[in-house]
C-alpha cells in the first residue's frame, strides 16, 4: 500500500512538473491562450493531491522545485502583461493626443 501511495505521489508530481514546463514554454513563446487549460489541469491535480492528504515529506526537493518554477512562470507572465499594458497605455495617449487636434 505504501509503495502504491509513493508511486501515485511521484506520478502526480511528475505531471505537475511537465505542466509547469509546458506553461513556461507557452509564456516564453507568447501563446497565452493555451495556458488556461493547462492551469486548470494543474489546479485539478493539486486539489486531488490535497483531497487525498498526500505526504510530501519525501519529495521536498521536487515540491520546492515546482514552487520555484511556478514563481518564475508568474513573474514572466506579469512582466509580459505589464509590457502589454504599457504599450496599450502609450497607444491610448497617442490616440487621445491625435483626437485632441480635431
């Protein structure tokens, strides 16, 4: 039973790591529309693991790696969104200045 539990934890953590890698690649390539589906899968796996009360003590390194990777993903996404917002803000100011000339 314990071995089956460990295999299940390992499998779930592997899936989370793969999803995080895919999300990171999608963010880097600007394919944000595909991230939502992967994020839903990630949240479902985490909820499932929490519901089963998995013990992560033997997987601290993997969990910390996932947390670090997810923080990096969030930072990349925020930076990208801030750049987009800044660009939109500049375009808005230009448009308002142009319209003011009429």
